[in-house]
C-alpha cells in the first residue's frame, strides 16, 4: 500500500464550504494500515461537526480511488488554539478566544445574532460561552432559555449557567432584578463587566462571545484596555442609518487595535413564514458594500423572520434550528466563517513562557 500517495490525495481534498485543503490546514495527522483496515486521523483548528459526514465521504472517495474499496476507520478531532490578543493583556483561564459582538446603534438585532451564532457554533462541536455585557438591557438569559436559573458560587467564583445546548452563560440579568433600571455611571459599568468576566469559572471554552451594548463608550473602552479580545464582529442592517453607526463601531475597533473579523448584515431579507418569499425591506447589500469599502469580510447576511423572533422570546434557539433548516444554514455558515477567521490569527504562546520576577 502506497501511504504517501494516499496522504497526497487526502491533502489535496478541499474542505467543504471553504476554499481550503486538508494540506493547507495540516489536517492529516496519521495514516496507518492495520489488520482491520486503514486508519486515518484528521485534526482541525476549527469546529467541523456540521461537515463531518461530507469530509468522511470525500476521504472515502479519495482512498478508494487510490487503492480500491477497503475498510476505513476515520477519526476527526478539533484542537482549537488560543490566539493572540492585545499586547500586554493576559488571557483568561478557561477561555481560549473572546469574540466581541458590537453594533454602532441599538435595534439591529445584535443580541439575537450573538445568541444564534453561539448556538450554531455549539452545534458545530465547539465549547461556547456567552457573556452578556449589555448591562442596561441584558437579554441573553431569555434568548438562551436560562432566565429562571441562577449561577452557583464556589470559592468566590461564579459558575456560569449552562443552557440545555451546552452554552455557558453569564449575565448581570442573573444578579439584579431585571424589572428595575440599572442606573450606573461608567466606572460602575466597567467594574461590573470585569467582575462578570474574571470572577466567573469558565469551563474550557473554545469561544466566548461578548454581547456588547450599543455605542462606543465605557464598556467598549474597558473591553479594549483590560479584556483579552481575539477579535470583533460588527452587526448592522442594510439600512443607511444603521450603516452610519456601524462605521463608527468599526472605527472604534481600529483605534483600540482590536481586529475585525468581519461584518454581519442582519435583517438582510424578510422571509415570509407562509410562502417562503424573500423581500429586502431594509434595503439590499448595505452590509456587503460596507464590508467591501472597509476591506473586512462579510461573514453573512442573516434573515429577518418571525420564527427567529419567536425563538428568541421563548429561549428556543436549538428548536429553531431543528425546525427551520434554511435559517440554521445561514447562521451556521456565518459562524463557520467566523471560526475560520479566528483560526487564521497567530497563536498565543504566552502561557508557555515562565513568569520572571525581578526582586
């Protein structure tokens, strides 16, 4: 059996939904022939559960083309690394990568987008968390179906609430009366954000999404100066007034040296729940044109639909994905593009170096 020929054939395979090959990603870890057949180990730096069966089919076709039919034992693993953050800021124990989700203005569906991106990422096989940093209007507990739960406490650490789909959730909404207004000045907001993040016992997260409040104020400054952020995503609608504010959010991230993974255009089309007809009621391609103008990727164009709104109100994002495969596909593709963007960043090796203390 010609193992090098098999390896070359596998490395040439294009990963589904990408333009990358197994060779580009150094995914082929091992090929060996045992008495029970051919054993192949693949490893990726991003979640691939949603395309696992497609990858298996491609591998089978490539192997059969080389040596004919044989028993194949395929193992697919992910090893998601910790990637670089702002200089001088240490990463957080239990969190590999932090993704800030922002918008220049309210009402563009940023929290909805965060919840559904997190749900999609979890279904793709990643370990995911959501930190609700919109302290004036915390909505993630409701959207993720955990509003009636409370975080446990252990050794002065808060244990994030785990949703039914495995997403770890922390929010000020767990700790205050959500019917009462949060009347706090900037320093109090910044301190609360840091406490929610640093005093929570995150359990081995590949990705932590931070749902930011609208605007470019104290919370965003704290994020850039004290929180290790891998990168950011800006959510907008195609509407001109939303695009104006989205530019401000993008400019803010440029000024504080946080990379922008891309723009997500929310409410790009309305999908009729009766007939399936699509209509661009807020205009078309605004986010796409903004991404092109600012030279950042367009990660996806997300729909405005009644089932999405109902799922967010009821905290049933997982059920939404099961019942609305078209909507699931859009969010999954956007989450996958985001995961690929994270994997392309340089890795963080600071934890490997000893701490030097000068006395």
